[in-house]
């Protein structure tokens, strides 16, 4: 396309955006902060998909559009294709990135299996806060995917799962 942005600039922008919405603008309203971050991602996804599909004919079905997201769109954003695409053939798609770039620089240390959390509840609280922070960073890419699919004629809901950190599963649910 000719226009590129430094990866470190994008990383810094996302970190600052999540921090600003989570800790300053909506410090006591995590759900509202998440909606705002997702809405920004939605606008970015709309504009990027418009740019990346300008020279293409419209997609004939949902699977074609999802494949575009997994291959071409994801490659433009992250310089790699999505690692895995699954579907239940009822309209739900699961896109899995085993090393999601925006999470690889974060650290969430799992609690050892034999740790006794009853002795130190602060360990659990710190771990929960780290997981919540990582989750806040996923509202932006969820919004990007939702915006891109919406532009392709597939209004849907998108959520994320980070149970296998730094892997990320983006769930595109049945079109709305």
C-alpha cells in the first residue's frame, strides 16, 4: 500500500489508549472503558477493510470473507496469517493466533499448581489484575475484526479468549 506505521508506535498507542480509558477516563467503569476501546477498534477495522478490499470484488459468502480476514487482513496487520480457523458450521468461527503479537510483550505469570492461595490472597489479586489488563488490550482487536466484518456485510459480535497466554482466540459469533 505504501503507507506503513512503525510497529513500536502502534504498540505504544494501544498501551496508552487502554491505560487512558481504563485508569483515567473510566477508572471505575471497566465495562464502559471496554466498550469505548472496542468502538475505536471498530472504526479502525471499518477503514482498514475498506482500504484492503478496494480493488476486490465483494465476497459471495461469509466463509470467503472470514478466510480473507484470516489470510490477507491479518497478514496486513500482523505480518502473518491466523494460525487456525475453526467453525461449527452454524455461523460461529474461532480464529486462533498462537502468539498474538499484541500480547507477547505482556507477562502474566501463572500461579504454581501447588501454591496455597489461602495464605497469600495478594498473589491471586495481582494475577487477576494482570489478566484483566491483558483482557482490556483485546477489546481493540475484537473491534477491528467486528468493524472489518461489518464492512464486508457481516454484522456480528466478536469476543476474545486468552486462556492459553499469549495465544488468543477470537470468536466471531453468528451474524446479528
